[in-house]
C-alpha cells in the first residue's frame, strides 16, 4: 500500500526545502541569496553561458533569471559579453567584484556541504547520488 512518508518525491522535496532554507540563512548574513550564489557558481564555472543556459542549469524560468541577472548587473557583480557571430546572444561573466564575492562565499558553501554529509561514508554518498540521478532521469522520461 502507498505510504506518503516513504514516497521518494516527498522525501526529496522536503529535504531540498530544508537544505535551501538553511543555506539561504547562511548566505543571507553575507548579503546574497542562495539562488544568486548558484547563478554565480554556474557563471563562474561555465564557459559561454547565456541567460537561457543558466535558466536551464538552475531549472528555473527565464524571466526569474532575467530579474536576478539585472540585479547582479546593477550591483556590479555581472557582465554581459556579446557574441561575435550573433549580436543577440550575450554571454554572462562575473565581474572582478562578482568573482571576489563568489570566492569569498565558497568556504561557507563548502562548510555547509561538509556539515550536511558528516557521518555518511563515501560509498553511501556515491550510491545516493547515483540513485537520485537515475530517479531524475526516469522522471524526465515520463
């Protein structure tokens, strides 16, 4: 019989909300949201990422990303670089300020990650990640 408390969708949704809330608390004290930090991460680690590409990676709607990027650009953290082949395309890059801010926040995020996985062995973490990614793939193929 179906038991909602054992439902993987509920467990992962609930855990994601808890992780997001706690990380937001850690980062908000530094004046940045978790979503902005994630955007900074993808911009910093991706070559030639566009607004649409960022929205896809973050799995959020493009208008939401557009507003966030406007704010980051206004604050001096983001630069938009034109594409020579297609002037409509703008690649996202962190400014010098954005890069410094991102790198300053990295230890906070690393410590958060380390705290969340403490007392879990590496094999279990590997299995968890593998299974969860397969469940995501299965769900996308529904």
